[in-house]
C-alpha cells in the first residue's frame, strides 16, 4: 500500500482503518549516530508489536518518535489516522498511553494520588478504583512511591498509562530488572489490556517476553529493522526448528558435523557445539552414530526448540553485525 | 462518589502541595529557619534606648564625689573601676563612657575637688554619645546648675522605626524569594532529571496547567509563610502592620509569583540539580546583600540605587516596608509593583519559550 493511499483511507474512515500506526522512511540522526535510519513500520489495531534489539539499537528513539516526543529528521508517522504537529496532537494524546523506560514518578505521592493525578489529564477513561485493580495495586494504594519495590513501581507506571483506557499502549522495557514473579504480574496486566482489544507496542530485550506477548516482532539494530514477522516466522527464517547443544571429549571436527543430514549451521561453544537442525529425528541419530564412529564422547546433551533468542543471536552476534 | 477526580489544575496543585508538605527539610527552611533568624536578629539588635547607660568612674581622689553626682540619675548605672579595667571594658562595649578626673589640673586648684573631668568614649557608638550627654547633664545638675530653659521629656515609641520593624519585612521578602525560587526551580529540574517531565509531556495535560499548578500551590503556601512572620513579629516584637492586610496579601502574591517565575526560568533548561543550584545562588546571593533584607541599601553609593531598585527583591522589600511600616496604599508603590510585574512577565514568557520537557 502506498502512503498516499493510506492517507486517503485514514481521512475517509478513521475508525475502519486497520492500522494503528504507519511509519514510513523515519530517520533520526544524533550528530554522527544514526539512531533511526529509515524505518518503515505498520502496526495493526489490536496486535501486540514487539521491538527487539540490543541496547543502543535505536528502539527507544523510534518509539519516542511514534509517541510524538521526538521529532524525526525525515519520514512520516501516522497514528490512529492523524499526523503529529497537524493540530491533532491533543486528540492523539487522549487516545494513546506511554510508559517510559526511565521515568521515576513523584516520590512523595502515594500510589492512589499518582493515579488520580494522571487520571485528571484525560477527558475519559477508567475510574481510579478500576485502574488500581487493573494494576493489582489494592494493597499498596496508600504507600508512597519511594517505598515501593521495583515491580510495584513498574505496575504503577503501567497503571498510570492505563488510566485513559487507551487505544494504543507503548511500553518501553516494562520488565527490565524485575524478578520473575514481578515480571509475570506485569505480563498479566499487559495481557489484560490486549484482551480488551488494545494495541501494544512493546520494546524489550527479553526474547521470552516478546515471544509470549507479541503477535509480531521486529528485530532492530543500528537504527534499522533486520527482520520483521511473527515470532514463528522469524524462528522459521533460521531454517532450523531445533537446536542441539553438547560438550565433546575427544576428536569431533566441525566439518564432520556440518555434513550430517539436516544440519543447517554449526557453532563452536566452549567445549562443544551448537547445531541448528531441521528436525531432531533426522539429525540426532546421525550425530550419535558419528560420535561412535569417531570414538568421541559427548556430554551435557541438550535439545530444544529454536527461539527468538537464536534468531537474535544469529543476527546481532552473527554476520549482520560484522558486515558493518 | 466523593473521590471524584477533579480538574487537572486542581489535582496538579494539590499534588504539588502534598509533595511540599511531605518534605521535612522544606518545612524547616520555609517556616522554622526564618523564625529563628527573626528571633536571633531581633534580640541581637534590639534598641537599647530604654536601657541605662553604664558609666565608669576612674578610681582616684574625688571619684567618690563623681559617683554621688551620678547615682540619682535613673538613666545611669555608675561603676567605680581602675583606669585599666575601665579601658578594657570600654573596648569590649561593656561600658559606654569613662569619667576620669584630671589630676594635674586638680592639683593646681587645691581645695576644690571637682573642676576638671575627662570623658573618654568611642564617638562612633551612638550609646557612648548619649551617655556623654546624660553624664554631663547629671553632674552639672548635681552641682546646682540652673536650667536656662525647662525641658520636659516626652518619651514615645514610634512604631515602625526600630531595627526589628525594618527586619521583619526584609525577612518576609527574603523568604518569599527563597521558597519561590527553590520551590519551583528545584522541583522542575528534579522532575526533568527523573524523566517525569517527559512522561507528562506524553499525556494530554495542558502544559500551562502544569506551570499554573506550581503558581497556585505557591500562592496557597505563601499564606502561612507570610502569616507566621507577621504574627510572630506582632507577638514577640510588637511589629505592627500599619497598612491594610489586603494590600499585604497582594504584594506578597505578586512577589511570590515573581520569584516562582524566576525559578521557572532557571529551571527551564537545566539538566542537572547542580547546574540549577549554581544559577539559583548566582541570582539570589547578590539580592540577599543588595536588596535591603538586613540593612538598608542606602548605605551603598547613590549612583547604584537605580540598579538596586530594579532588582525584584528590592522592589518586594520596599513594597512590603511601605505597606507594613508606613501604611502606604498600593498606588503609592506602583513603581515597585511594576518592577515585579515586569520581572514576572519576562521570566514566564522566556521560560515558556525555551522550556525543555526532556
């Protein structure tokens, strides 16, 4: 779809527009650093879109451009049928919600007071009471912010974003630094929002989080998208569904492993190898017989399904990063 | 539901007040510190005109006669000291005047013990000067001087002329400056360093509401801030507000807003607390000294008056003194009110232009 066509549609019938966000050619340089270097992106209504990438990949800058907090050097951002800076900023802000990575809310206010304050900025939305329940904050409502644990603070930040019952929710690394239990609580709150039909744009460097919450993800590094698709598609793009990891005692060359049936890639790892294979039932017996044939011994054999982590490693740690 | 969320401006103001009240240090600097300062300075510089003069008589022949002449005077507290002791005590300010007997002159005159006295005192001290007059008067009167003209003392206390009367408005002005600039400037920079400003910028909150919330909370805070010094001045030092209370409120609000505006300006771009603190001190320090908080700026050279009067704190202090001490109406201080208004408008306009939300 061309941009013109999209504009036409959004003008005619904003509500039936299936896209929540459309970015084209978005670029932002900070002096020499190409933070965002020509990104095209479409986020559909009702989907959870994940932005994956290492620190400094440009995720936060891209998200802040979409949120209207940073002006891009070039390119356009259409959000809920509007463009930033065309007199509709207030209307957009009424309908989106933002949770920033580093925001520290006012220390001396209580949970409830903080939510009240944020609620007052929006013309419509949930009641304070509802938001406290959504964020699972009933027990902490009278606590001051500076006394809260990291997980509760994140849930409060999320609650402050949910006060307006937004159409699009932007989350920038919502669970970074949290323990698994606290992380699960944040995920529950995000899933609740998705169930109510909300659109989510999630930035994270936890692959597990992206895989659990996102319908589609984009992998970003050096200001560009390297891959975009559903988690399953991205995993499939590796050309391997399963991973075999093991340690070796004795002589077993990488060349031998590479020629085994169904093996797509071989990586050296400490005292052993990681094999990316099309299917376990073909490659595993072949591996075991090769081990026997070369009189080697293997230990710590581990097989698992390929994950986004492997996709990310193959991109960020592999050839894509080296090219530059 | 009684817990209905109110207008954002109301909620911002309430949140701001709650944050301030929950900051114990802030309460100390705004409420306790000025009181301590007022009490300490008020006691240290209280006028001693009602007190008696301490006059030392040097021990020598005839000194007893001098003592006798001084004793009847209610205003004099005479002591007999050796000349060394007397000199030391004069130096330390414990006595105001030494009366010595000129021995050489005395020997020549024989018989008559009292013909020549030496008054030793520090002429830069007003108390010494007064003691000299009182001492001479008592001695001459005791020796049978006939008054050429009869003078009756009609002692009145003119309110508004003592040092404490000068000090209380100065402290109110200083306090309004400090709490306005720190209260607004510090909070804004803190919110920026904590990325709270950025978070707020992502909501549909009207930016003007955010700043107005600060201004309104300052306006409410100023009531106890000013009241505590006014009431304290009245109770402890009998400092009267001779002008109208409404005028005092109006002047205080304008002054407070002016410094809130300056605080905003300092915080408009600062990214660090340290940077902002430096600027605050840079702006406030000269005004503490020049603007007549503790002493009148008329002690500075006359050519500097126009500059000093153009400072916002000078305008506020002068306006407060005009209302509190002199009971003047607002139209009589239009110049001071204009100076503050110009500062207020300039700082708000400029800071809104250059304000950094991230």
